[in-house]
């Protein structure tokens, strides 16, 4: 399977065409009946889909073939012939397009199945942005362990170990000199681990860092990191007894950091959006900013759902426009705005923040954004920027 972000970027580019089956599943086998629930869910949805499309319809055969392919996948999943440790599973399939992709994420999906001219990607995009990349680093005097986490779970593992020199009874070095030698050796281990971590984080371009070990060692190790990485350390915790405890402790620390980050971002959106500066609140202003490709971060509440329109001529999104595009008077197509907005975030390189229901954003239809450019004093044409761009500080 491809890297999750890379897979999403590829699926966003899939054009309209023959129908595509998109399936989301909760694959946690938490009790004996969960396999039956998964099997029955897909069986019922597939039967409904076969009944909706007339046998004589041009696309009917392709849909049946795609559903048969997905059926084989579901059977293998339920029987645990494939992905026995899966929790959240997504499948995209279209036999006429020779398309079959799957993705696994750490958290289970709400079960859903769609048949559309494009893959339905909103749940997968949300899952990818919900769990930020993270690096767990356990260090002591002689070794370091680095675990790389993503929305898919643990992605990679790197370790190094060096023997700390011991002092022989025959003598040779004085005690102070030997102590200095040991300290230099320990610092070499930490320096090597720091360089390894720098390389990993720079390849990824982002990621929080959680350190595990004795506090004096962790503080000394953190000083070996460049300032950029020191700023990404979200927690320092005692070394746990085993791998499972380490992952549980890390997830707790990362969840605390995520909640704090979410709180800060939402309140910044409200401040900037209500002041008409570098943010938007509400659906209309956010759609306008997305059309102008100015969204840096889109925040959507789990409660946000809206139907809107996409212009077939200028590709603008709008909440109105049943008869014609409000910008260019072109023909429009009804779309799910949550799906369309999240797709455009991926295409435009914007971040996505999914907020809980009943939060402060829900007072503004559950949507807002931080922008790439200030808009305070400049006047904007409805379908795009016409003035001088002012970069946000």
C-alpha cells in the first residue's frame, strides 16, 4: 500500500468516469459478532446498489464486477486472511478503470459505502489529518530507540546501541578522567541519535516529538537537537516498562497536544475571521476563500454538512446557484460541500482540522479557515483576487 498522504493525493486526481465503489469499515474485532456485522453491512449495501442500477444500464456490469472484487476483499478481511490487525479500513474499487486501492488507519471508520463518479474521500482525509506524524524517542546512556507514527499506526522503527566503556581494576585512567571519558561517550550516542532524528523529521517536514527516559538524560539529549526540533517536543515522560505502555503513553501525550492545538487554532480563526483579517468564519466567506485558493487551514466541525454547487465552467463552489453559477452564469452540479472542500484542501496543500461537535465553531455553521493572505482593506472579486496581495505577518 502507498503512503497514506500520497494515496490520498493520487485519489483526489481521479477524474469523473465509470462508477467507483468506496467502502469504509470498522475492522476492530471487539467481539464475536463484529465479523458478522461487517459481512452483513457490506452484503446489504451491495444488494441495494445492485438493485438501484438497472441490469441493462451501461454501467451496471462494471458496478457488479467492482462489488464482486470488494466482496472478495471483505471476505478475506473478515476471515483474517488479510490485515489481521486492521482497525479502520478503506477500499476504492472500479473494475472498468482497473482501479483498486486500500488504506488502513489506526482509528476505525464509521461504516459507509458510496458509489459515485469519483472516490468519496472525506473520511479518509479527515483520518489522515487527525493524527499528525510523530516521533517517539527513548534514550539512555548507551542506546536510543526512535519510532515513527502516523495515521496508519507505527510506520517505522530505528534503533542504535553502543557499549559504554567499563573501567578495569588494573587501573590506567584516573577516576575523574574516566568519568569524563564516559560522559563524552554518552554524548556521542545522543549526538548520533539526534542526527538520526533530524534526518527523519526533515524528510517528513513535520511531526511532533515525545521523549522517554530519565529527565536529566532527556534534557541533555534535547540540547543536542537544533532549535527547530526542540520546539516540536510536546512531552518528556519516564521510560515505560514495555512497547505497549510506551505507545499508550505517547498517544496520551499526543492527544493532549492535539486538543490544546485545536483550541488555539479555533480561537485564532474566530479572532481573525470576525475581524475580517487573515481568517474566515461561516460558509459563504470560507467558500470564497477556497475558490481564491487562499485557504491555509480549513477547520470543519464534525457536525458540518451542507449541499452546494460546483460550476462546470469556472469550477467555483457556492452555497447557492441551482439555476446557474453565481460568478460566471455557467451550468452547475450539486455537490457535497464537505467532500469538495476537503478534496480542495489536499489539492491546494492546505491543512485540515476536524473539531468536535458543539464547539465554538458551530455558532458559525461549523466551518472557518485561516488564510494565506490578508484581506482586510483589499476588495475581492467574487470568483478570485483582483487586488494587491498582502502577505500575512
